[in-house]
C-alpha cells in the first residue's frame, strides 16, 4: 500500500491521464501518460531534475515512491539531531 494519496487530475471536469500525489497537504509528485512514447512519466516538485518513467501507471507511481523514500533518507540526520547544533 502506497503512503502517497493519488488524485486524478481534471480540466473542466474532464479526467486526464495524469495523477497528482500528496502526502498530507504536500504535493510530492505526479505521474502522466506520454502517448507519443507510450509510457508513464513521473516527476516531483521537490527536486527540479528528478523524474523517471515506467511502462505502466503503477510502475511509475512505485518508482516515484522509491525515489521519494531514498531522497528523504538524506534528511534523517537533520530530523534526528539533538538540541546541540553541529560544530
């Protein structure tokens, strides 16, 4: 089960082949179908150059979640730091 809540994007009430992912109120990424290349592209507003693709919608969503978990791991020392700032 994904930790990301997915919502299908819409324009004027028409559903698109694009899904936006949220963790709480924070948008963490989106997955959209590229019809010319016939694959699903994921990207994130959290890092400008982070993107990837998958052969299916579910594969692209899983790849985004894998990237997000790996990226957030870099911040673990910051959140686990004690009251004393590093020297």
